[in-house]
């Protein structure tokens, strides 16, 4: 059983879209999406520097566009499950047919702008904690006023809060945590700091008519399969200010019988977690078009007929 997943913010790197635009029809597709959302995706994916694509309002639609483009390059795929990490949930919602590609990109453009506005209110950020026991780490973060915004499994938790709180974490790491690594994001996502963005996203989502998922969609909220399109959309809105439980998503993949996992462009983060948390599950990360052949082989061996 094949799982198709999409990464979240922080996975982007300068120029990562360049080789994908060389594929037949890719540049035209990106140009059409750029026109639809009023953002030059080709520029940001090929020429912009790290600071420019760190901007939340840019990074989020850029990541969703890259995920959709790389998935299309795979051809016909019949995954048993789809899921995304944070903003990757929008990519997954398009995979599942809940939203069409353009609707997903328009909504995520609104999300990025709204979250950027919310992040500008207070200087906030996120840091990954490597190692440690969640039962020890989470209370320690709460003591410092931080939120466990991403519980990723495989020994990784991402803390979010003010820059002062994150500095205190550097000086006072939870027992068992080996390293604290600042992430390439511009705010404390999936925390109460993002509450102002939720109302703006609710307003935009109310204009959409989501369809029922055509394949099993696993939600970041609780790792559960969601079969109703309206519920998927409501969860996309609410997750902006609530923690990502990727650990529970991976538990669900395992319970559903996952045998292979493909992470769309810019892949690497989620396959890394899967290699540690889902032993025996074959993985491919789509970083460049050179990875497509390996992914197609995996699809032939593991996707539903």
C-alpha cells in the first residue's frame, strides 16, 4: 500500500524548482498558477535567495505548487493514503480531490499572507529538538512558555514561541535533547500566535465547495482518516493555530498497512522521519526529476491496481 505525502514549510531551498520546469508542460502550468494567485512562482522557485523564499507568504504557495507539479510528473498514481505536513496538507487535499489545484493554491496563498501578518505582530519562530522523550520534553517546553507545535515522531519535536522563549530553550534544553536547531520559518506556526490568521482563512474557505476525498486523507490534527470534504476543509483552517501530530499520522500509515511512501518535491524531511519510524516501508523522496524513475518503480510495486 502506497502513501503519498507532501512536506511543509522549511523544506524549500533556493533554486529547487529549476530542474522541474524543464519537464514538458511544467513551465506553462506554473505560469498559469502564478497568474491565478498573483505570485511569480517561477521566479521564486528558480532565482530567489533563501531570505526571499523564507517569507511565509511566498514559501507556502511555492511548496504546494512544487508538490503538485512533481506529483503530476509521476503520471497516474493510485495511492492508498495521502497526507501532508502542515502546509503540505493543502497539497494532499488536492491529491485527494477535495480541492482542485487552483483552488488549493488560492487558499494557501491566503493562508500564507494571513500567517505572515500574524507573525508580524510578535517576533516569533520555531526550533527543532533532536532526541529526548516527549513525556519529558513537552512539559519542559510548557514551563518555558513554548508550544510543541509539531510532534513529528522518530525523536523529533518542534517548539514554537517568541524569540526570547526560544533563546531560553537554547540555554535550558530538556533532558535527553541533543540539539536545538532553528528552522527556516518566519513565525510560531501552529500556536495561539496564529489565531488572527484563522478568521481570514475561514472567510476564504467559505467561498469553496469541497468534494469528498477520492482516497484516504489522513489529518494532522489527530492522525485520523477524514472522509468528508467539508471536514477536511475545516481542519485545514483550524490547523493553522493547532499542533501538527505527524507522529499520529505515521501510526495510521502503519495501521493501514503501508508498504511504501513517496514524498513529493521538495522531498527529504518526511522520508527521513519515515525511515526511523516506519521500518520496512520503502521510501523515495522527489528532490529532482532524476528521482522520478525510482518513484515510478515503487508505484508499480506498491500502488493499488
